[in-house]
């Protein structure tokens, strides 16, 4: 089986940098993806790491280290609109088609 | 941009009614998914489809069925709605199952 662990909440001020860690326990998976969800809205795909290393998309970056069973989402130059829940997710090699989501990290950005 | 649309944002139905939720995507994706999201329970996969007329059960298929007659359309059917099916229903479309694009969601209330 597998489980994804991420912190439940992170608070930071506008302009700051936030790192959301995601640790997992699985015997094999395709890659790690990240989603953002605002209150009352639908999840939005942010990034995907199929290989180890850093993927950068504007102010957001995502990182994966398979040897450490760990990934993170980095939010830079935080803006108020970044207040949302962020989920990591993966699909294991023995459960094709079924994306497993972490419980989500609530990011609160304060002025 | 990927566009996934769902037939209704809000829906109110009575117990025992047959309910159809429709989802349409415009990106020619092979894979489509139906989830429900409830507070404290996260996203739970109901059914997914990896091709026209193909379907696979997710984690909570009981009480639901699906139909995929055309590539762009994936329907979720509640054969006889019950109050415990009151939830937010989210459809997603994906070129690969671990990079999913979600529709806006349908908030269903069953009275």
C-alpha cells in the first residue's frame, strides 16, 4: 500500500517563500503531482515530477527525490491569491488509473 | 487550455430519483474520472474510464454507474439517489492518469 503525508496547515506573509513537503511510502509509482484547490473550487493541476529533480513553473516549483521518498512544492513571492489547499498525489505501478491524494495542506497567506 | 465542463454547478434531487451528471472535455483525452469530495474524507474515486465504452471501478463505486459512449463525454449515474450521496462531484480528464484536469464540480444535495 501507500500513504502520502503532508502538513495540515502552513501560514506565511505575502512575499514570503513556502515549502510544502510530501513524504510517501510506496513500492513503486509513476511520478508525483501537485494540485491547488481554493475554497469552494475544483482542484487545479499545478505540476508533475516523473523524474528526480526540480520542475519550475513561474512562481511555483516542485521537486522529487525517489531515493528519499520525498517531494515538495515551493511557492515563491507569495500572494494573497495563493491561499488555498495544496495536494500531492501519485499513482502506484500496481494501481494504474487510480491517483492517490494526500490529505492536503492549507496555505494561509497574511498581509 | 484544457476545458472540462460539468452539466450543473448545483443540483437538488429527491431520494429515490435517478440522477445524471454529465462531464465533457475538449482535449481528446483518453482518460476520464469521477470523484466525490466530502469534508474530512478528501477526494474519493468513484469510477474512471480509459477509453470509449471502457470503465473501471474506483474506491467507492457502490450506488453509482457510468457511461462513456463518446470520447469527450463521461456520465455519472445515481440509479436511486440517497441522502448519503449528497456531496461535491468532480469530473476530471487526463492525457495520463497522474496529470488530471478537473471540471468546476457539481454540488449535489439529495433531500
